[in-house]
């Protein structure tokens, strides 16, 4: 029952769901999916989820999720490198208190 503002990127290896409380509009946090860059065509958004996620609470605390699922994927070295580079990019944005847009 929360409200989501979803941001997809065609040039970044993640997407971000900004989550607000439905009743009072309070920001709860950001759910960041590590993905291949989105493809946006004819009003549709498609992306490949690469399992690893980052939850960032409104207070700035962070938690990495689904590392076990990432390990189960048979990713090539370049894709695995992009996963961790993207996670680092997200961490840096949130450390600077500047969520990506």
C-alpha cells in the first residue's frame, strides 16, 4: 500500500524505487535493483535483474540483499564487474546524501 516512484536508466546498471508511506507521504527509503541497463521502447520498460539489491532507509542505513542469489547466477566476468561497480556507485551517492536521479 505504499507509493513508489520508479526510476529506470538506459545508461546505468541499476534502477531505483523511491518508497513513500501511502498515508502520511513520509519517505521510507530507496530499493535499488542491480540490473542491466533498461530498454525503453513504445512506452514499455524492460530490464534484466541481476539479483543483487540495496535497501537504503530514509535515515541512511543500508543493507545489501540477495547476495546468495547473485552467487547462483552464472555471470561472465564483465557482468559481475559491472554489478559491483554499480553497487559502489550507489553506495557513494547515498554516502554523500545525494540519491541518484
